[in-house]
């Protein structure tokens, strides 16, 4: 609406009056979004309820559920060295191949024929460890033996004591006391179907002969000497999967690498799953690309 008035000086000026329509607060902020949000919340609650109800059934029917519980790399699972895990560590995400049914059947058949058995559970391994300590005690060698349950199986550590060295310094000549200890351990291991890995270790004291013979050679020869002593006492040659030299790279006491406690021979008794991992690493289980003068060719995974 416009109106004209007269100014005090005789001039005219124009007055403009604008009328605004009144809008209610509810018109600008309607309640439709609240209804949609309530429907969404109700749907999510219903979904969570359904998942919560069916979760126990999924856990029991999923074949990988048991492996998750014992996997030391999963939160809430068993610790790596607390002796409760039955599976070996995974390497860079590489899955552990479980033993196939034909491998299990073959192992059981062989065990029945020779009277041996395969140890896998923590309880079984603990009983086997107790038996090894008992036979070591009978030959006055309990101070030279440590046996622990680890995720890969059973770790058998044979070491020096304050009075006796396992090997003469700088050689792979075995002390008769330790020859006897390996003999009684062999008597136990002949009744075990699990495979073995034997490793030799030295301290960090430099050892080198003029011909280049060093701690690597020495630790390897000592591991091989221990293997030969076990076989001579009755252990099957096929029980040992690997004999390895470790030199001083895996000390028991990293803070004191030159300590004599680092000199030892270790025997790792593998569970079935650890043996399967070993075969994945060193066997023919994966497809390979082979290179030759004629070019590259792919060979599929072995079924053996």
C-alpha cells in the first residue's frame, strides 16, 4: 500500500507499507522426516534381533568356527605361546591347509600297523612332555631337557648344564651323557607318529677355521649328529622332515648372545596342522610357473 504525505518543507515523500503473510513454525519444519526415521530405526532393530537369534546356529554350523577359536592371531583367541592353541602361526595371511581325509586315513593306518599314534591336543602333548621328562630323569639328564607345548606341537630343547657340555667345544662330537639322553628320547618318539624338525644352535662367539668352517657349519653338523643318534637308537628315518642349521640367529637369551645357554639342539614335534603348513611351504601343493628356454609354462597344484 502506498500513501503520499507532505514533508515539513513543503515537499512530498512516498510511504511504502509491506504486509507479510504469517507462517507457522510447523509449516517450515514438518514432521514427515520423523516418521521415516522411526520406520528406519524399527527396521534396524528387527534386523539386529534376527542376527542375534541365528548367530549361535551359524557359529556351530560353520566349519571354520573352531579354527577361529584356537587361532592365536584372532582377538580373544589363544595366545601364541600359552600352550592352548592347536594351529601354527599363519605366514603373511597364507592359510594353513588342514590335513586331507586321505592323509588322515593313511596316518591312522600306519599308526595301527606300527603301534604308534599321532598327538595333537594340548592334553595329549602335555602327557607326552611329562613322559619325556620322566625318562630324562631316569638317566640323570633332567637338567639338560626342557619340553614345552607350543602352537606348532611340542618343543624339545636339549642343552648344556654347568658340569656337562652336549658337544666338545668347536666340534660335533657328542658327549656320551647326551647320547644316552637322545637314546631314551628316541624310545619315546618311536611310538609317536608326528613328524620332527631338528635344529642346531650356537652362541654368538665367532668361530671360523681357515677352510671357512663357521658357526653355520657347526650348528648344522650338531643337528645332524643328534638326528643320527636318534635314528641309531631306533627312530624311523622318515620321522625327521628337516635338519637345519641356525648358527646364532635365534638365541635363547638375546640380551646375552654369547651366553653358553644359547648352545642347544631343538627338536620340534609337529602337529598335523603344522605338518600340513610345512608341506605347503616346501611341497608341491601350489601351482607353479616354470621357465625354460622355450618360454614359461604353468603347472597346476599337485593332488598328492
